C-alpha cells in the first residue's frame, strides 16, 4: 500500500478560545492543489462566498507579476470533519505539547510555535483571499518561476462550516464591503442555524432583514407580479431575464410592512400572500404598467418603496371595510384612484400632462422621485388618493 505524502507547515501556533490556529507561509502550488472555495450557489442556496470576478483576478495576478508583495495572509480553515487528519507538533518539551492540548480541550488561550502535518489530499477551505489565490494560480499557468513565492496564511483548525461562514461574514462586513445582496443572504443563513443570532437581531430591530428574505422566498412561489422579478446574490442581470428588483432593495422596502402589529409575528407565507394580493390589486388598477415591468418604475425602487410606505394605511382601510387581506379586489377598491396620480413631462420641447400608467413609465414623472426624500414625497402623493381609515370607523 502506497503511503500518502504529507505536507508540513511551520510557524507560530496558538489556541484562541479553544480553536487551534497557525500563522505560516504556503506555496502557490499547495494553494492551487488543495485550496477550495465554497462559492454561494443561488439555485441550491449552498455555499457562502462571492463569485469570482475575472477582472479582479487579472489585476491581482498582474500586481504580483510586476513585483507586488502580499503582507496580509489568506484565511484558511481545515474543517471540523478533517481535524483528526491533522497532526499538531509543538516545539519544546512534553509540557508545551500538553499545554497546547489542554488549551484546546478547555477552550482557553495559548501561544507557542511548532508545525502541522496533513495529507496532500486534505481540503484547505479559503474563506478570505480567494481572488489573491486565483491570481497566484494564474501566474503558475503563465510561467513556471512563481512556485516558490511565499504566501502568508492564517489557518484555523477544526471550525465547522457554520463557524467558517461566520468568520467570512465578520471579516468582510467589518473590514471591506460585501455586496448587500450577499450580506443579507449570509445573515439569513446564519440566523437559521443560530438562535442567539436570531434573538440579537430582534433585540437590535434588525430581524426585518431575515424575515424579509423569508417572505421573498415565499413570494417567488406565488403566481403574481413578483414571480421571477428578484435579482439574487451572485447573479448578474441579463437582458430579458425578467429580474427588475435587487433583493436587498425589496427587503428594505418591506420594513414598514413587517413592522405592522398585524404582521409582526405572522409566518412568511402568510405575509407573502397578503403582499401578493396587494400587488395583484395594484395591477388591477394599472394593468399596463405590469405588462412590461422593465419599462415602468412601479416595480422598481420608486414605486415599490412608495407603495410599501402606504401599505399599512391601505390595510387599515381594507380591514375597516370588512375586506379580506388575501383578496386582490379588496386592495383594488381602495387603490381605485391611483390612476389619477398626475404630473407633467417634456416631450418635443412641450410640457405634456400624464397620468395613469404613463405616470410610471421609465423617464416619466415617477422617475424623478429619486432618493429616500423623493420616495417619501411620492408616498405622500399616493396617500392623498386613498380613503382615510377614520372615514369608515363607526364609534
């Protein structure tokens, strides 16, 4: 039987709250052959990393090829299921090794030096620095004189996948920006597995992020104006693909809806059904704007944010009239005057009055309500067209 060849990495060893770590240097060959990146797949919802950006890889490779240095380490994890395949040897006497082992067992802290040894088929999960790693791989392909470049690495030994994802999230949201789309997706995934995080989000009034994402997933499964309209993490907008709304923007727009006492503790499917019925009601009074959503603002930032701001008022009117919250006609009746929203645009040098669906066309009046202040103004204009809940209250 052929013995599997081993890899040794020497450096500073520590135990940080029970997690063993090694600060060392690896070769581009090792990172090419054994490095793995857990990229988020929007179809399966597995993984957590950003998709590689080709332009960044080329920039990174060119930088190192022209004499650039890499002082900051790649963050790498040997996962919990493979920890038993790693041998940790501490410099010094038997007492030093025992002190290391005790720190791991008792989840305390310790610092020393030594090496780790593992098989050449062991996966090294790169959770920060994937573009730098890929740039080095490109250099190996470009010419053969780069295989001895010392790459600083910081290895954690034995984190599970959830903890690894948490480290990635913390590093990238605190040190540099991750796209909000992916950040929201990761936060929801972590909250699913971590009750303490869920409680912390509630305490900080941030649970609307995870609740909003859950609502979107349910909304995608319903037949209505939002089916196939959301753009998710690690997906790019393509002409004709139907996606018109970045997921984080829709989640943010839902905050006044999710904060309603009526829906605060409702399950995601119930909330999705109510929202879907509301938008089907909007489509009943402005059908032209939903035949070609990409050409109108009503399902983009201006319309979505403004309509969700008035959503609580619409709900109260529907309820006061005895209407059903899952029935589109209930909302269409309350929104019957929405086509009366009007303004003026310049066409061929002349001021032209527009209303109805034309008001919402891209480049028309609704497009001018940009930014938060503009959308608040648009919401106020819509509110003036709605019945007041007090008009239907009997004392």
